[in-house]
C-alpha cells in the first residue's frame, strides 16, 4: 500500500527506457526482460535497472542529485501482493528484491514529498 497522502505524491517522468534502444540486450531466465530506465523526479534523477537474480529479480537504483548528497530516505517497491522497503545509502544507491512477476510501483520518500514511478514491469 502506498503510504503518504495523495497531495504529497508526484509522478516521476520517464526520460529513457533501454527497451526502446536498438541495441537493447535481453537475457532469458525465470524473470526476463531486463531493462534500464531513467526518470526525472523533481530536482533529481532516478537511474533504475532490473536484473535477473536466482529465481527472482533485483531492482537496482541510484538517486542522482546535482552538487549535493541524495536526499531520499528510502524506497518502497509495491508488488501486486506485497511491499518491500530499502534504505538509500549515502551515495544514493539502493537494491530491492523482487519475487513476483507483474506491474510494480516504486515509491521514493524524500521526507516532505514522495515520487511514484509506475509501470515497472517484471516479466
């Protein structure tokens, strides 16, 4: 379940999707369709990659902010049946394990505002 009240949530804007690039490579495993995406969220960018790992997948990301340390406190990945939260380290990096296929929503908590990244497909 998405935590903050609707008025404090904003949508992140997709800037780049590796699946739309001519040289995008796809590995086939239990979870296939690996991808990288870049989003704009306020004054920061979110660099996200889906990677197959064992029987599941891993969402690996980095919060990128110009000339300062990342301000994200944590991220929460909302799967079809559960949510999984991960802290963002001092370099802006985070990793969230994914155990089920489907559409996911990433919630990036910045304290005073929250950004949502919708349409994160895990096939």
